[in-house]
C-alpha cells in the first residue's frame, strides 16, 4: 500500500477511505450538488483545459458566472440555526475589519508597535465583559466548540476531577469537538436528562449525578432554543458539589436575558458568530471565553488577555498581561495549544457591539424573539410548533406529520426554501422533528411564505 501521506489514486486507498466515510461510491460525496450545474463527461472533456492550454482568469470568471446563472437562488434567507445563524452584518463592520492595519496584523507580541491592535482587543474584552457580566474575558478562541472544550480542560486542571455533566440535548457538533479534546485525558461526559415537555434541565437527575463532577455545563439558550428557567439553580447545585459552573451563551440574547455572571457562572463560553460575522461556509468564527474574578481561574485561563497600563512616560498603554497558552515556551506544561490569532473576528465583534450599543443589542434581541414567536404561532396552524413548552428565542423545535428530511427536501426543491435541521438521532427526538431558526434577516413575508409553503408540501 502507498504511504498514506502521499497523494495518490490507488484503488485500495479509495476503498479504504470510502469505508471510513461510510459511502459506496465517490459520487455520494457530491450528491447534493444541483444537477443543473453538474457537467457531463462530454462537457468536461470539451473544456479547453489540460494538455492543450489553460484558461485565463477572465475566461475562468466567465465560465463560473455561467455556472452560477444556472443555480436557482433561495426565495428567503435559510431558516437554519443550530449554533450559528443567518444574521445581518452592517457594512460598517466589514469596512473596519478590512482596514489593512487590522486585516494583516498578527499576534501583538511587541506592544510598542501594536498599540492600535491591542486597544481594539481591549475594547472587545471590555464590551464582552459588560455584556456577560463577567470580570475577565480573553481574546480569543477559535469558535464556540473549542472554547467549550478549553473550559472543560480548565475545569479539570482546577478541580482535579474528570467527569463533566452535560444536557442530553447538547449541541451535537460542540459535543464531538469536546469529545475529541477530552479523549486523551481519560475524561468522561455524562448526560443529564432534559424534560421532554418543557425542555428544561432535570434538576432531580442532575442532583443524582453531581458527585465527583469537575463541571456542570448548561446551554443558555439550549440547542433547542429553550431558555432554561432553572439556570441559576443549576449553578447553585454545581457549587454545592464543588464543581465549576460553565454556561454556554448566545451573545446577542444576553442583552435581554439574565447574563451568566448573574447566574453564578464560573466560566462563560459561546459562539461569537452572531456579533457581525457572516456564515461563510463554517468560519472563521469567534470563541467567547470569560470567567469570574478568581486568581486560580485566571492563571488557568487559556488564550491571552490584553490589559491597560501606564508607560514610563505616564501615557496610557496596552499590553498582553497574560498569555499562559505559550506552548512554544512551556511546551507540554502549556495551559492550551490555542495559537491561531482570531483577533480579526474579535475586532469585528467589538465593532458590531459598538455600533449597536446596549439598547440596540436589546432591541435586536427583542425583535428576533417576536419574529421567532410569530413564526411558531403561524406554523402551529399546520404543524405542532413549538414542540417544547419552555420559552425560546431564535430557534424552536417543530414536529411534522411527515419525516423532517422529506419535508425539508420538498420545500427546497419545490419552493426554494431551506428550513431547519432534522433532529432524528439527537437525544430523544424522532424523524419528524425539525429545529427551525428565525432571526432579524427574516421578514414577515418570508415567514408567511414559509407557512403557506409548508401547507402545500404536507
């Protein structure tokens, strides 16, 4: 067999890869590509590329434009969430983050030549600390899932324990990342039951499993969109058991909900994508990481912290006051192996929060709350929505009379509407359950079109 690190097309390698992926043919990898843009073997052979001549940039652009013209656009923004959501990004944010001094900057190791970047990151930390009501914020992590994984590793270092309690409805993509991080540490994640009627964490079940836990994790809101009214009580129970309380937040909603600092959180994490970052096919995103003030927690915090100080001449100055993640210095003793600079995403979030301000963020969150509830009320005319009775924001679970995948496929094919994440195989949900998201980008007309389209395809 050929060496696995050398690109090759050996048939045995292909078969091994397909077996690992659970597919029967290579064609399954691009089965979702619309047939209207697929080229037949004859069309492919007719392209003037290969041993004859290559296409110029202008010719490639014209060819790609022709392909794009064949793709039917969606009639509405996608009604999909699951941790990242379609949001409106103000042009001012794009203008700020594409300035060369931000766009090309690297990690600000040399404070004397990085004052602008350091100040921008300090502003991000300050704004995020105020939004979450947490004392210390780093800048920053890869994304929400890696921030959560780092929080668990931190809890393990602080408590000396290796058990983590998570809700059974936990974001499945976050869970996979966390499992990967924890796999080398002998740690275990144990599920806590979530009430199937309300969507809230079951406090009785939590109490039975608390002994020996390093941390208790609560999504706020839950992956299902439900805002757990027991959030403060969960923290109190975790602290009585000498465990840390980790809260995973959706940042915009923190402007109208009780923030993690007020809930007693030791660590708050979250996905910063709603703060001025486009979906961009999965990234780059922004991992939020904040802690309450405690010397032991601060010293175990991954990432870096920018601080405000005074120069020798008495002027205000910014510098890195903590960067315990430096594995190139500490190697195996490093707090974290986070290295890639996510500063540009943090600056985008800072620009977004500054533009909207405290009242603007709250108005936006309320706007999304009303729209998502309007959508659920309208959909309840034709399907069971919302399935869970706890209050929600942005997202809710609906139960359909037919399989979610079938309805979703029909809506996309016949109506040009992309809706929801099928929940089959997640927690207790079945094949008819769908997670639907609504944000500020969805108009009333979009929602009404979704409802009428669902009626037609059922």
